[in-house]
């Protein structure tokens, strides 16, 4: 893979990168067909598996052989069983199940339209039914929660939450960040704002943590609807990359108007350098927004500061994290 310094790549490295989609597709197809769950605590032949998932026996055998080569399965006397990592992370119902890979299946479809999207300047992806009848919204929120729990805990420790009594988590999804902030400072009462169809999913996560008394849910469109009060802290975590520059400027103004004097507005996202090549993850993610949204993008620190400055926020601080995205923190005077 290329590095931040764009090291010289030999032909074999270029070829390996170009063909790396093959390994990804092997894993995603096995995940979509539920092979790992079927094999849980069993040793089965390819024929036995194919009967359960209603696939061709020979083709299933070849797929499972490839999974052995990748290290996800083991094979003994023509019978297959899960390797340790597959048993822990890829079996439905297990505590560490990586359900977010359902979201990766959706990304496979949108990224396949990258050439067309570059030509069009916006998403050109054909919207297909969710694989295996999976609820796309639940898969997306699940993927964000899986990653967000750890990030939220670290973010809560990085920030000064000592004087915060009320917070708004805009587009809060599973509520992972709101819950982490409340755990860091139990005096906080939080509101998670998201689309009405997302909030029932949010409620499931909050119910699991028994935090209903500290976190309220508010439904609406973040660019159009009222945020319902004033807050000491407003968080925009993984939000601005979904919108255009002008829509984000509008959103920041809405947040400013809903802040108490001295309140914090926090943007947590990829923060790009001026030529938009670093961090590399943000450069890749800009294309993820191109293929998946109408106007999404990643933005530079200068652009984000322009949004904040346009509201009158001048005192802005940046804090980098260990997980790629960074924090831009502004206070309302």
C-alpha cells in the first residue's frame, strides 16, 4: 500500500493493490451467505453447507477453500470449521460479532460506481436492495457504534466536560458519544438528535445501557428542524462530511444559535491539510462521500474555521486523536 510519503511502488506491489478487491469480496460473500454462523461449533462439508445456504456445491467448495487460504476457515478430511478469529468476530449472536460488515457490503456496491461518480461529480450508485434482507439503517448504525464506543470514550477524556450540564449530539446515531460523555460527567443531560426512523435504533442502544433517564431523543432533519433549546455543548461527530460546504455553514449557524454563552461546539471529523492529501484516510473518505452522497466531502481546517468564524466564534482549538479523525473546538463568547 502507498504510504503518507508516497514511497516508490514496484510492479508487484501495484498488482497486489489492484487485485486486493478479490480477498475483500471473498470475505464479504462468505459473510453475506452466513457461512461462519452455519459453521459455528460444527465441522461440515461444502455439500452440507451448500444445502443450508442454497448454493452450488462446487462453487461453495471453492469459496470455502479460499477462506481457508485467507485464514478464516480450517479444513480437515474435506470438512470445514471456523478459525479462532472467525468464531469470535464473524458469528451472529456472539458478543464481538462484527455486524458492521453488513455496511461494508453496501459500500461495495457504491464504490463500484466510482468511475461514473467521478464523471458525474456526485453519487452515481444504483440503489440495490439490502443484502440478505438486512436493514441498511441498522447495519450502518451498528457499524458506527462498533467503532464509536472506543472513540467516544477517548473523546470524552480529551475534552473538558467539567462545566457541561446539557449537551446535544447532532446525528447521534446509536448514542455512543452521548452515553460516553454522560459517563464521564454524570451531571450531563443529553439530547440525541437524529432522523425519526433512526431513533428506534438509538433507543435500543440506550436501553441496553440503562441510560434513559439521562438521554432524551429528538427527531428531525438537522438542516431544517429546530434543535429544541440551548446547550452547553453541541457535538457534530462524523456529520460535516455528509454535507456541502454551504450546508455545513448553515448547520454551524444553527448550532451557534442553540449554544449557551460560553458553550462549546465540537466538530469531530477528518480534518484535511490545505492540499487535501493528508491524512490519507480522509483523502480516501472523500471518495466514499462522492460515491455515497449527493454533496458530501472532507474539509480542511481552514474551511471549518471559516464556518465557525462566520458565526462570531474566534477562539478555536484543534486536538488530534489516535484514531484518525480530529477535534475542532470553538466556544461561544
